[in-house]
């Protein structure tokens, strides 16, 4: 059965209160929440009496943390944003409010169905997140992603806003699989820290986007890697923004290579190697410096 939409200005859950959604007999239950703010979100506060039942957080739904969700409060189920209803725009928000949420490998699902579904995640830390999103966009606004191993992201687009960081256990890999754009917006900084690899794992040549001269990619003892593809795959172009290198960082060219700038003086890539830092260049591809002045 499909229950009616739940719409409300505020839904407070906490303490000993649990929202229990039930089906009738063996029928699965689907609950859609729209125009609702859930304060003090904990996944343990939502339970179902039927397998296959789900809660979908639709347009103008916001989840807000009021404490760290780690240890016994780490995620116990996937969080599903977007209803998948065709031909509608849905804007949702996960506001970490400067807390940490341990995803324990559970998925933050953003689903669209030939529509625009946009999830903004802001102000806090996500540990071991898995993003599952199709036909959608995720905006990371002042968020730290903490990895423990390889994590793959594909299916849609990601925008970086504010100051964001990818950190975690050395050797962990953030794989960008999507043909959609990974965009550093105006004034945004993405820091990739010691031992982490950002792997551009798709054949796109211009989908790592720095949209303004104030868009900054900062490698702090990290690796930016162009994945190995077929011999005819063109170089990945990095342009317009800033690349800052600190500590000993690596640019892995794969077999196709990376291009700085595109020959248009208005779209040069500014490159700064800080005092005492080293940029190692590896791979069999070529590094083309195509800035013009």
C-alpha cells in the first residue's frame, strides 16, 4: 500500500520516541515525507514491520543531526532521498550541523526518475559513505568525507561548495565513475589529504570542472589519478581554477595524460607548488602544459 504524503513544518524524533510504519498483512508499506524537517535524526528511530518497506524523503525534506551518529548510533539502514516520481523537481537536505555521521557502509540513496533530484549535504563529517544516485546531483557543502578503503561514486553529478575535504586511511581511493560533472564551484576548495587517491575513473575529458579562478584543488600528500583507458582516450583537461600542491603529492597521468589549461589565456590553470613540497608525475601518459599568457 502507498500511504499518503506526510507533510509538516517540523517532525521531532528523539528520546524514547520511535516512528513505526506498518503495513497491512504482508503488504509492503511506502511512506513519502515532503516539506518536513526532522530534527535529531537517528536511523534507529524509524522501524518497519515488513521487509521491503521504505521511507522516501521527497521535496523540501530536511534531516538534521543533533549529535554524533557513531558507534551504537551509526546508520542501520539506507537513507533514501527522492521519490522517483516522474517529471518533478525535488530538493532535499542532509544537515549534519557540524556533527559526524558514520554510514557503516550504508547508502545515501538519491533517486530521480527522468527528473531533477538534488541533495545538499552540509556542515559536518561523513564516515564511509556510499552514494547511490541516478539522474541526480549531490552538493557537498563544507563536508569532510572520511574513507576506509576504496569508495566509488557514479551515476550523476557532484558539486563542491565551501571548503570540503577527502581524508581517511592512507591508501584509500575515491573513484569518480560518472560521466557527469564533478564541479568545484566559485570560491570552493577541495582538499585531498595524506595517502588518499582521487581517481578520475571515466573517459570524460572535461568533466572535472573548476568553474571560476577561485575554484581550488589542493593536494596535501595525496594523489590525483587519471585512470588507464584505451590508447585513443584523450587527455583530461584541468583549467580555469587553481591547483595547489603541498607535502609530497602525485599526479598519475594514466596512459592518456592530463592537460593544464586549454590554450585559451582566459582559461589557464594556476599551479602553485608550496615551499618544500614536491609534485611527482607518474604514468605513461603525457602532461601537457597548455597555459598561454
